[in-house]
């Protein structure tokens, strides 16, 4: 099974539901959920059935188009009021991934710019815009992949953390896109190391799953093995994804990413963040301003275990993300180009944030 042939999220052919690949069941079970109720879509985003910043953005675009299509009114202003209620509800599902808000805001702008039309036309325009978000995501990932591929050398060992693969986007992924592009160019002599990514094991369950099934030389390692792998010379470059990047280049990504960046800096290994321009939030100056999602303690103490693996009553911290300081980042790869410090000027030169 080639992961590039899997659709993470799509609109059904009859436009009555979202078809979401339930990533909480991978790798053991490949199951597509057919959901149409806004509460079920909210739950799918919250519980990581659909996950990864770009995929969440695609899902949000489809979701608001689908749920808005069920608004029963012919009055554009009343439609607008109901649309905004749905938008705010969907936006409350997760606080960190900026693509969620980016996609919903984009859909709102399209809706408001067409309030002079009848409601049936507005609904159709929203479906068209949602599809455009998906199509653009594929092109963005491909562009990031080509730029990242240009940084690779034959025989490289690549480290990645969490899942910024095709399962986190519409296709190709962000951090995995250079690997898929290398494969398309006929390269077979590179190898990929996947951090398992505790506590939700996205590296083990998702990245290792998709890369292995794509025929890429893939090795799974525990998170705390990254240092010895770097010291031994097995890792030559690091590609990671991100959920939000601030003006100065600080990047929020899955918990553990900043530790990888610190290790890479120590061993002199280039560390690249793969970031669609939609994840770059120029309204925030530094990573200190990024809200960090706190998740359930049970993800640390009980999930994946046959029995609880920590004493009852022990306190648990479970931040879902950490922020990698810009000083640790060699470059940020966007679909518009490779950005290097000072990142704010590099973003502005590429027209990001305008």
C-alpha cells in the first residue's frame, strides 16, 4: 500500500459527508469515516482522527462548506450569522495549528465577499473554495519537496520527528516531501530514521507506516536514541514539519522537536523546518506567544499499554507541542523558497504575510 494513494480527508462524491482516514487506528486498521454532523467533525479534529496542520486546514475548508450547505435560509445575512456560529465552533477544536484558523478565515472572506449573491450560489462558491484549498495544498507540498530534495546528497541519512507526511497533508507531506520527490527522481540510496514520537507515537504509527509502505528505506528509533544516531554519523540532515511559525522564525511542532534541534546543533547537523506559508503567523513576534495545547494525562500513563504504566495519582504534564528557537534552525522551507535568518526579512522578501 502506497501512502500517496491514501486520501487523508476528502469530500464525498455526492457532497453529503467528509471521508476521513481515521489515523487513530493506524497502522493496524485502515478505516475511512463518513461523517457529516458538525459535532462529529469537531471530534475528529480534536481526537486527532485527522491531524497535521495542512490536513486540518483542508478538513476545515471542506467541513465549513459542508455544514454551511445545510443552513436552511434564503436570507444571505441570516446565512452569514449561522456560518459564523459554525466557524467559531469548528475553530474551538484545537488551539495551536494555525492552518485551522487560516482555512476557516479564508472561507469566511469568500462567503462575505459574495453576500450580494443568493444563498444557493454562496454555498456552491464555498465548495469550490474548499476544493481549491485542497488542490493548493498538493502543489505546496510538491514545491517544498523539490526545494528540500535540492538539499540532499546521495547516501544521506535523514531524521524526521512526528508525522509531517502525506497523512498530515493532502499529498506528499511537508517534511517527508523531499523523500518522496527523491524517490520519484529514482534515488534509492538514502535512508530515513523516524523518531517514535511519544506519547502518541505518530512517528511509529504513521511516518514509519507510510514511508515503509512507499518502499523507502525506513528505520524506527525511540525518541531518546536520536543523540547516539547523530553521534555515530548515521544522520546527515533533519527535516521536520510545524504547526505554527512566528515572525522571528520560532517554530511550534510536536513535542520533542526542540530537543532534536538542540542535538542537531550540537553535532553540526543541518536542521530544516518544512512550513507551508499558511503556517507562518506574522502577527506573532516570537514563539512565546504561541498557545500550547495541553492534552489528557491518560495519553502518557495508559494509552498503548495493556495496563497502566504509572502510579495512580501521579501528576502528569502533557504539552502537545514545544517551540524550537529560531537560532537552532538552519532554514525554513516554504513553497515559495528557502528562508534563512533573519527569518522576518526572508519571509517579507517572499511576500509571506502580506
